[in-house]
C-alpha cells in the first residue's frame, strides 16, 4: 500500500509540519501614518520568526503609552532615543523618504504610505536613497539587488543598516541545529530528491528510468499528482 507523499502529508496540518505560533506573535510595523514624536528603545530581542533582531520601542503619550516593534539597525543600544518623523538624520530614526538626503542608507521601506514597512528587512541588508523626482513626487531607491525601485515620497523608512549581517557565515555544525532553524520558519528540511524515492512515495520515484525530464502538472491535478513544474511560464534552457 502506498504512502502519502510529502505534499499530502504537510497539507494535513499535523504538528510535525506546523510552525509554532509563538514565533510569529510579534508584528513589525510603524506607528500611525501622521504620528510624530520621540521614542526610547526598551529592549533588543531575538525573534525566531524573523531574520534579524527586533527593537521594542516605547513612545510616551499623555493618555496612553505606545509600544511598537521595529527591525533593529546596527549600532543601536537599549535606552537610546529615536525620533519618529522629523528631519534629523540619525541611525534608528523613522523618517519620510522625502526628508532623507540622497546617499543615505535605509531599510524597512513602506510599499504604500502607512502600511508599516515591507521592503529590505533581512539581516545585513540596506538600500540607498538614489535620486528624487520632484515632478512625480517619487523617490528612487537602490535596492540590495542593485536594481532601482520607485516609492512615493510619503513612504517611511528607517535610517541605517539591518543588524544581524554575516550570520549565514557561521556554520550550523550539526544537522539538528539546521532542522530547528528551518522548522521555526515553517520550512521542510531535509528535502529528499523525488527521483531517489520509491515509486509508491512520489510520481517521480522509481528504481528504473531515473532520467529526469521536465514534467508539467495538470492545472486540476490532485495534491498527490501536482508535482514538477506548476503553471510554468516557460520550460527548457534559455538561449544566450
């Protein structure tokens, strides 16, 4: 009798393939869109669901204090004062792109004004404010991929470089360390090659005919058969 293949097993939703919700209970986002004020970094914390350390920031208000989380930049420390809004260019400050001079390193850039930050959030990454198009009210950012991307000038970003750079250079040493790291991000590891499986475990598995050919799965195929190339735009090698 055949076994469920990995896609079917994961789709069932058992604890083996389910990430801990505790790893994703912290939401990284900026305060309200029109908010301005001074905050203090309470703690720099480790979050299993994020690629970089996080900063817990407190902003004191008359009625009720505001606490939010942001991605921690390099060179910040607990107890440091930061500004949300304003025009002072300082590491850790959250500013509108129109107020940041060209050549400044930024990260956690909003896709649309007020969405809390979407771009450049992984450890050690940063973008550079490249040019300002005042006619279209757009700011061009040089992304970590060396490509240029336009943002609205009201979008906010944090000044500095994301902390946690270079952590991929440290070896895992043991397979168990890699397993727990991947599980905290809901990734399946180790990944077994399909052609190395038995024929009952996967459509590609068999002891015979291990010549791998590109296979396009049918659009309406069931989970056990929907393997290989899923809705590909193109197949085959690219001609140079």
